[in-house]
C-alpha cells in the first residue's frame, strides 16, 4: 500500500482508461461479475454531473453578488435622493430611520 495521493485530473484520466478497458483473462476486469468498465463509466458520469452542478452554483453565486451590489447602490442613491427632499439641513434620528425603513420596504416589496 502506498501513501500516494492522486490529483483529480489523474483520477479522472484513470477512470477514462478503465472505462474503455476490455483486457483481461475473461475479457473484462470484474467486481462481483460486473465489468468494472461500467463502474468507471458511472463514476465519470457522476463526476461530470457534480462539476456541472458546481459550475451552475458558482454562476448563481456570482449573479447573487452582482445583484446584491446593485441593490445596495440603488438603496444608497434612493436614500440620498429621499433625504434631499426634506427641507432641513439637520435630520432627527427618527426621520432618517423612517426614510431608511420606507425605502427598505419599497425595495423589498417590489420583488414580491
């Protein structure tokens, strides 16, 4: 037994070779009478499905971060605009909180 660890690429390459293997005394390498080629084919299919799912999740994560950043920018711009309409130079805490809460409610209800 060796302590060697294969890289992902080495494992995939070995599975690809095994999936095409038909060499052996009986014509196939088997496990409980089932050609190991089928196991390798299924393992490769599993790896490919998982890779595709990871890529899909990564794309969704990127989109989430982009949309989140846009929403924060929009919130800030709308807050500045809203506060600019109040004819005072000094705002009470309750006025600022009211504006923030109102904008938050408007922005979250638009997505429903």
